[in-house]
């Protein structure tokens, strides 16, 4: 499916075509979770992760341990809701 993607709309259309064809699209949420001052930012998931059809994944902070029970979402990881449709991601 080689295509020139020139806009976010093109990218979202490709995600939806792929999902309609039975392909699971997994996309990164992005790295816009905090401001330069460390304040959290919500609604900053980037394309194609902001498409409702995409399975969107964020970054994890393992806090330097092998134990998963103390893992949290990394501060820098983008978080929902999505900007366009306010979907939780």
C-alpha cells in the first residue's frame, strides 16, 4: 500500500482502509505528554494514533525495576482524549 501521505487526513484514511481490510493498526501515542515546565498535557495524541480505528500505545516508566506492579505511564507519553472526537485512548 505504497502511498504518499501529505496530510493528517490522508494518514487517517489509510488507517481506516487498513482496518476495513482486516489489518490491526498499532500506532504510537506520541511524546507530547508534558510541557517544558512538566505540566501534563491531555489531548495531544498524534496521527495516526488519534484515529478511532487505530490501537494506540503509549510509553511506560518501569521505575528501574523488573516488577510490573509499579509501572506507570511515562510522563512524556501523549495521553487522550483524542483532540478531534474526544475518544479515550
